[in-house]
C-alpha cells in the first residue's frame, strides 16, 4: 500500500503545485513509484508544471464518477519513469467528491504506487477535509511572512486533529538579503512558531519561473531552488541531510 502525503498550505500561491511537481519528479527519478494527484479541483496546474497538459485525457472526476478505473486515467510520460499523474477535473460537481468516493479512489491508487502525493487547494476546503484523514503525512508550504505562517499554523492543527502523524513544513521563497536585514522571518523562527519539522527551505529563485514556463519541474539542474528540492527529496528518502545555518555571505542558499 502506498504512503499518502498531502501537500498543502494556509495561504494560496505559496508554491504547493511547484513543490508537488518537484518532489514527485525527484522521488520518481530516485526509483520510487509515485502518483501525483491534482486535487485543486476547478483549476488544473500540476499537468502544466510537468509539461503534460496535452496528454491529459481523463481526470479525477471521471474516476470518482466510475467512468474509468483510476489506473486508466493516469497520465504517464517516457521522460518521467516511475511517475504518473491524475489530473484535476476542471468542472466539478460537489456530489462526485464525497469522502467515500475519495477513499475508494485513494485505495485504488494505493496498489499502483509506493507514494501518492496530493496537491491540495489552498486553505481548508471541503475536499481537503475529506482527504486528510486518509493521509499519513502532510507537507505544509509557507512563505516566510507572518500572515502565511499564521495560516499554515491553522492547517497544521487541522492535520493533527485529523490524525496525520507526520507533519512537516517547507519554507518557500526565502530572500537572504531580507532575512539578513531582519525584514523576513528566518526559517528557524518559523519552525519555532509552528512547532513542526522543517523539511526544507527553498530560495526565491527566478529559475522557478523559467522552469514553470517551460513546463519543467524544479528538480535536477543547477538552480538553487532545484538543488534545495533535491535535498528535500533525499530527506524524504530517509537520508540525513542537515539544514545548514544561515551564512551571512553570498551563495547562502547554495547550502540549503
Ligand atoms: N521558490 C520560488 N521562487 C520563485 N517563484 C516561485 C517559487 N516557488 C513558486 N514560485 C512561483 O510562484 C507562483 C505560485 O506557485 P504555485 O502555483 O506552485 O503555488 P500554489 O501554492 O500551488 O498556488 P495555489 O494556491 O494557487 O494552488 C508560480 O508562478 C511559481 O512559479
Ligand atoms: Mg497550486
């Protein structure tokens, strides 16, 4: 049975979909059979992040309605061995997505992979509430700003209440010059506030934007953000890759 991990946040636009694509691509490249599920219903971003949008034929709505088995709705591509994607439905009827239909969906997917990563919509939506009791792990993305951290705290509590045992955070979009000036929260301060394990720190990196435009995940290559996601993947694989302290010099992020 696959591990089920939700990738979530309190605030929107803090990098969940980017993280889901990067971590999914990274785990798959490391030989872990991975399924990415786009649960941001009504929108559809994860296929675009992976450059797979032209290959989506079926979507999650078709599976929960019983039109196709989950395995037949998965998008795979030669350039991503071990990775499959279940795309979001762009039109959504609330009655399709019951706790029961989502439970059946995840049970079906669980026998097809070692890990299922679910890209969630921002905040505490209805579908999110249905899915979290089924997840063993939750990764919460936050920006290093007070309002995002406060909202991340709410989501972490919700995960805890739902019985999600392993909860960690990724601090995304860190700008060292602002941290140095004291104008941006330090990742360590954020983990202190949230009381959750720090899975990784991702710098604000223009390469993320270029890769997004090219439909490529932020994994591999030499950009600081890709390197940071590489370390997150190794941590998820159980390697001990420490998060180094902030160094007050150029190139700080190369150490994350
Ligand atoms: N580390 C980063 N550096 C620079 N840009 C980033 C970084 N991470 C994400 N972005 C950009 O920020 C935007 C939002 O990212 P993304 O779509 O992954 O967020 P999200 O949390 O999934 O948003 P939503 O809540 O709308 O689903 C995208 O344009 C993405 O390319
Ligand atoms: Mg998203």
